[in-house]
């Protein structure tokens, strides 16, 4: 299952690129694990999310 979103940072006037997150029943999507959105893209955080 995939979750596809687009984020607006100006109240819905414009939207960023479409992002798709793969989801499964054993691992929650990254935005449900932390309140930080969008998820950090640094190598350390990416590695933690991929586990």
C-alpha cells in the first residue's frame, strides 16, 4: 500500500512535489512515529526509518 501526499507551506496556495511513502501493516508511516513533518532527510534519520 502507498500513501501519496503533497505539502503546502503557504496555506494551500501552492504545493510542493508529490511524495509517496510505502506503507505496510507491520511498520507505521514515518509521520505517525514522530511529530516532525516533513521527516528529516539526513543520512542518520533515513537509516533509522528504513529499519
